[in-house]
C-alpha cells in the first residue's frame, strides 16, 4: 500500500494560499485567504496553531479525516499537527486567518488556568461559534491589527503584535466558555491526562532536566510508555518535547538576559561549556554566540 504524502505547512508557507498582512516567524495575520471551490485532495499538516475565521459564506474541509463545515461567525481552530484535506469554499467565501508558532502556543498553555484542558477540547471540537457579537469583536481586533501593521518604523512592532495576538487568544478562550464547559466535561483518555501532567511538570520546572526517565519516574510510568503516549498525542517523543522546552529556555536567556554564555550553561545545569555549545549547535544550527547575535538582530 502506498503511503499518502503529507506536506508540512509552516507559518512562512501560509503565503502560498493567503495574502499575508504580517508575518514574523512566530505570528502571521492574513486578511484574505484563498481557498478552492472544488475538492483539493492534498494532505497538509499544520506546523502551527491556526485560526481560520469565516466572515462570509461557508467552508467544508476534512480536519483529521473528519469533515467539518465552517459558516459565517465561526472559527476553525487547527492545533499543531492537525491534518487538513479537501477544502471546498462557497463562491462568496471570505476568511481571515491568524497563525501562531508552537513556541507561542506553549507559552500560553504553560500559564495554566485550565487552558490546556480547553486545547484538548478544541482538538475534538475544532469549530467554535463566535456569534454575531463575537464576530464583531474579532473584526474590531483585526481592524486594530491592520492599523498597526503599517507602523513598520515602530521598534516595538513585534511586541505590539504579540500583545494583540494574546488578546485575541484570550477572547477565543472566553468565547469557548460560552458554548462548552471543558472543565465539567473532561472526557479525556488516560494517555491525554498523562501527556498533560508531563507538560505541567516541564512548564513548572525552572531548570528542565534533560532526561525522560526523570519525568517518567515522577509520573510513575516507564520511559517507553511516556514516549509512546507523547508520540500518539502530539506526534513527538518525550525527548523531543523536553529538548523543545530546553531550547526555548536557552533562547529566552540568550535573547533577553545579560548572562554570559558560560553563566547560562551553568544556570541550566549543563556539565560544561563545550557540551552546551554542541547542544545549541545541534538544535539551532549555530553556536551560542552566533545564535545570540541572530536573536538580538531579530528584535
């Protein structure tokens, strides 16, 4: 049997089917998304958290093999690793889109407050009703974003975009509470709960231990089972997820702290500076010094 090809779609790739108003590697806004009026069989895997807001017309699309229909004043919420296929838009379809990188989403989720529970709910129920009032609020945010996108000479533009994105994100979660009650409907599988506890441990650890067995022991499971659950839930192994968290911490420290490279290596409990350098090079393609310069130049 021939395996179907799945194309990975990153934030930068979104420009292929949308008129991007803003994109910076972590956030993308599209005011006009083009979708076909006939079935498109190609499988696309989303490597981001994508919100597709329908403002007019309707869209039919297969989300993780299940057909969904999105109408005006509804939002399709695509979590990272969501597989899409066969989008069919009505002749009068109008859509706006927002995409957030996995690192931005992880930052939101780590804040607690039941947000992780809602993400698991959205995984099973990706179409969210906004209602007329919610649709109007979304349009107001988008108008504000549109006005700030033009302020390219503002040195804090990315921070402004992040703040506005956060506001929309919380509006979405608040709207979710109106139409469902994830806290009172926690029909999660045992594997989902284990995965949530694993992410909770990582999020709450100031210094991330880079060993799967450390977290498996705390969760009273084997390393093999923990990795298998992570692979099933999000498509990545436990070790991959740990490394993503560690690299995110390294990125934050290199970008915003005044600590030297050695001080960062010591703070994160790497055995020595050489090992730290090899670790950063393996995960970023650059030495810590070059990576720091790269990050600072992007601010």
